[in-house]
C-alpha cells in the first residue's frame, strides 16, 4: 500500500481505526471520513497526525468530495452497524447505510477510483443457512440492517458492472477486539461480557445461550481487508470468520475462566432479528486472498483483558 492514497469511511470506529493504523504502517496516504456518531478521534490517537481527517457524514457529498482527489482505493465501513437500532429506526439507518454508500460510490466513480472494499456482514444469510455458510448461500435478511448490507452489496456489484470499479465485498462475521465499546448500540457480546466480568457481575446471556457465532479477532479481519485491496481480482465476495463455531454459553464460560469471575451467568430475553447459528466457510478467502485467521478465541480474550483492567 506504500504511496497509495486511500479513503476509509468510518475510519474512527472500532474496526476502521485498526484499519487506518495498518494502512499508515504500510505507507499509505490515508483520508478518514467519520461523523463521530459511534467513532472517536481517540481511536486514531497513535496516527492522527498522519491522516487527513474529514469530520463528516457520508450523506454530506459536498464535504466528502475533496477527499476523493487522486484516491486509488476506498474502504467503506461507515454504517449504523446495529441490528437493534435498524429495527428501532429503519428509515434513518437505511439512509445512512444505503444512501451513504451510494454517495461514496458516486464520488468514487467521478474520481476514477480503482477499487472499493465494502465491509458487509454475515447477517445477510439469516438463520436458515446450511452450516458452515459459504458465499453461494441465498440471502435471507432478518433485520433492516441485514437488508441494508444486501442492498449495499448489490450497489457495489452494479458499479463494478457499469463503471468498472473493482470490488471486494467482505462478509465479516462477529469481529471483536480492542476499542469495542460495551455501552454502545454497536457493542459485541464479547465486549459486554468482558465489561461485566470486570465488575464481577454475572454475564447476561440472551435466551438459552445455545445460539452460536463465529468470532473473528479484529487484526485478522484487517489482514483480510488489506489483502482484498491488494488482490489482483476484478470482483471478489468472501466470508471473513474463523470457521469455528462457539456457543454463547461456551464463550461466557471461557471469559469467566480467563478473568476468574465467579459470578457466573444470567439469562435475559433474546433479541428480535438475531440469527440462531452462524459459522463461516472461509475456504474461498483462503484460496483467493491467501488469507488465514491467526488468533483463536482463547488468545483473543487474553489480548483484550488489559482493556478491562484484567491481568
């Protein structure tokens, strides 16, 4: 990425900030677009002086336009990344997640950007997918957020077909790691559990806890995004997970054991729109991108303990 100019939308967020750090480390010239609704400038503290930061929503085309001059690659992460929020306010979340993406695609087209890397989600598959889930599985959205990601994928594909913009669509499974806030709409279950364990409180499990997820450490997800940007492909759609299935009960036990929390667990009502089981078939990402996840869940929990005051 050395010498390439790139745009990262949502670059002050949890995943975006890790991506920006990696890009700066590789010598890229990085422009960050973020309205700081869920992102935080503090997430970019280590590299802030090295980036061009535009405080803007992707809905403000005029404010974002200057960012695209001479850009080769756009990483689009900006979104209201919450199933619950999308159910609560589908109109607003649609506007951000769909219209905001189309704005960035249009600016990319006008600026003759070479490639867009679009972060999609495993939510596009729904609950009835055959496990492990491969990329040929039909879409079955169970929330507006999932539908927004499907529409986003279709728009990215359309701009590829119509205007020749190279496209990499990454269907992230459950990403976790440092900077994931436990008290936001966008919190992942691991950050919530770690925060409760820090307070020596029971970990709140939705439903019976037998639902399963594929948890991918943020550094591994960033590896995939960088490889996708560099890949000599016109269009690629890949799952980004670990290929390992873990129940929420097992996750809770692992976290309580890792931080010596004896408060155990409690059970609360499940969320509407939440899929039951999810695990990725990652063979395509391995084959096309040469990518392999490196951090297993036990190591990942150890890596983030310090953020929650654990030794």
